[in-house]
C-alpha cells in the first residue's frame, strides 16, 4: 500500500458514509436473493464419508507412527518461525525481500513490501503446503479416494486464500480507500447482479456478455444451414478462395459446448482459417437439448448425428470420400464412428483429425473425481427430475478444475475490486453452456469414463462391437500440454492404438487456448515428432519444440488428403434453410 501519511488528509468521509449506506441496501437485496434461491443439486461437494475415512486412516497412522505427526509439526513450526524472522529482519532493514513462490495471486508488490501482508501470505502458503503434504501422505486409501480428497482439499485451500477476502487483500483495501468505498458498492452490485441472473446460485461473470452477439461479431463466418434434424443443423461454409481443394472437411464439434469455439472473432476463427486455405467446410451445430430429448442416447448421436452428417456431406458435395475433424467428445464420437464404419466395410472417411480427444479413459484426469458412484447417483437424480443434465451443472464442474482462473480470480476482481469483467470472446463462449440428454449423459459417463469400454474393446454401438484397432485411416491428433479435461498423455495412449498412419502434435496451453491459437500467433508454441513411440514420455523426450501456432503444420499434413486445388466450378445443390450460424446455436440455457 502507498507509503504516504498525507494521502488521507482531505479524505471525504461523507462520501464514504453514503457508499456504506448503499452497501447496506445492497446487502438486504443479497440476503433476499440467497433466501429465495432455487434448490439446484450440486456435484462439487465431497462425500463426508470420504473425510471420515481419511481422518480415521490418518489418526490410525499417527497412533502407530507418532513420528510422522511430530515431523509435520516441526516443519510447520520451523516455517512459521522463519516467516516471523523475515518480518523482524524487514523491520530492522536487514532483509532483501525476494518472493519464495511464483504465485500470480500474490503478484502485487505489497505482498512483499508490507511486512503485515507478507506474513499473512507466507503463513497461508506454509499452512497450504503442510496440509497438502499431510493429505497426500495418508496411506490406506484407494487411488480414486486419494484423488478425491487431494482435489477437494486443494479446492478448500484455494477458497481460503487471503486474496479472496477484503481485510486480507491489500489491493482491494487500497481500492476501497481511494474510491471512498465506491469499489465496494460496485463489487456488491456485481455480486447481486450475478446472483439474480443465476437464480441465487454463485456463478461469477467472466466477461461482458453484452459485448457479443452470435452471428454479428462472434460466430459470423459466412455460411448456410443446408440440413437439419432433431439433433443437429448442418452448416456449409464456402471457401473464400476461387481456387479450392476438391474434398471437403466435416467438423464434429463437442455437444458439451457450442460449435463457435471454432468461429470466435474473425482473427481467432479456425473456420475462417480453413476457408482461407481453400477448404470446403461442413460443420455440425448440435441442438441444445431439453426434456423432450431425454431418451436420446449415444447411439442416436452416432446414427442420427455423425453418420447422417457424413451421408449428407457426401451427397451435397457429390463425393465418395470426405475428411473429418472431431473436437473433444466430438472426436470420441468420430473415433467410434470410424470403428463402426470400418467394421461394416463402409469407406466414407479419407482421413481424420482429433483435437483434445479421449478414446482411452484409463486416466481421464481430474474429471474422474466426478464419476464415482456417489456423483453418478446425484446426476441420475437430476436427470430423473429434469430429463437432461443441466449445462450449468456441468459448467460448474469444469470451472472447479481451474478454480483460481475461472472462479476466485474473477470473483476478486469483480466483487472486491468492483471491476466489470472485460469483453473476451473465448470466455463469452465458455459461459454459453449447453444441456445434455439424460440417457446419453449417463451412457457416456458409464461406458467411457467409468468402464473404459471403447479402449478395452467392449463397446457396442448400433449392434456392432467396436475397438480402436479398427481405425485404419490416417489420423493427426492434437493434444494440449496443460489440458485438465483431456490429458494429452491419455489422448496419445488411446489414439496410438489405431492401426493406420499417425501423427501427434502437442500444443502449448490448455484444452481451449491451445487449440484456438491462430496461425499468426506466437503465444504458446507446440511440440512435433513424426516418429512412432510406444509411450508419450518417449515421444515427448525426442520431440522438437517449435514457436508459433500448429495450425499451418496441421494444414501441411492434411492437404495431401484434400486433393489438388482447382478453380472451383462445383455448384452444390442446396436450399438454404437459414444463414449461418443457425438457430440451434442461439438457444440459451438462461
């Protein structure tokens, strides 16, 4: 905080008083909203029995091995004394303040320069380290139980960070004093507004949602909806070059989210990148389901979704073979579809691309925490009540995988600092959640996440047993280094079981930012290795790290399957139902 004893000499206490009166009014609104909020089920709460079991195991260890408790206590006391000693040395001007941890929550210089706040920070970090070390050291828990208690302990520690509370956040206190309390009024207005918008549920706004309109300044690539059924609309995008490739690409996006992650602002649009390369694009825009879709299952997504879209694309463009891209769960569907088509000896797909796709769910990352019997029962109860899995319910789960970035960090800026969230196309998309049909959601969680049937060769779709070895088409797969949803090593392991030509690219960043990394971007870089290795570790250790975007690397590999470029005279016989992006994508949950 500013070291200036005169900074508050002319402080306007009357204005501060008025702002505090506004806070009182807003607080009453807040209490009313919380008291009348809807009773939505939550899946982010741990099972109390898990903590009882962990506590019992821990105390059992302590009784049999008391030195473990003593060691932890000594570490805690030692770190606490070091923190206090640092503060003493600071007052005596004997310390050179250097941060011991690179933690962006504490990037303000006040956390280092002010001894009071430095002590709070260091004591929090010390306590967090000791608690996490203790939790991970508990023996006698199964691997899933250990993952659950580690995950939820981390959530608890992140919640109690001193940055999340006004009186222990120096930046928020400084802002409150400099604005005479106006930042607190603005922050409370932001909180009340978010609660009112979400029926009393805590769901912090990540972006200025008024800054974007689907079809206007986001998802505005020029195209036509040329076909639709109860599950999806098929959009055709004509290349923006006169000279174009002869074989089109069909994109299968995830239905957990909306397709326009691939068509954000023009400079971030992967679809516009494809069109600029002369690639004809067909894209599936999935319906946002409601209770009328409750009995739609995974087989329906395959038969009336993917396989139907393949047939429509071949028919509209008058070709026998097409190329394909599957993103996330859309890639999982594409993989099962390829296995099914190959088992039936139906040659429709020339090559396939997979973006952050899991086909082997042996280690699906942190999401495995939410497929225990306890959580599946909670999801079943919700589906029995609604007929579908609520998109907000799912979005909340994904947010908790990165709670500092998607919950607490934005909440601090909005509620403690009183700042409105900035316009950000990717976060607007992230907030535009979709529902899942009840039957499909349960099948997917059971057959893929819980039982890993596809990788084990036990999955049956449309009456046909399918497995990864049946996929013989050339494939290129993109994983992302910091992916919390589809860990890249698991993606590598699954797709390495296919029997055809394979190329793997590892992009920097995470599940979304690593994919939406435009061709002229120098943000993250990527790793390439054209050799086949049995393990992801061997592949990575021999890979080459390159700067920039992987998009052009992908295109250079893919164009061998797109056929030569010609002056396009092809006129496909279509009747436009409506302009892209279509009405399916515009259906909101709220």
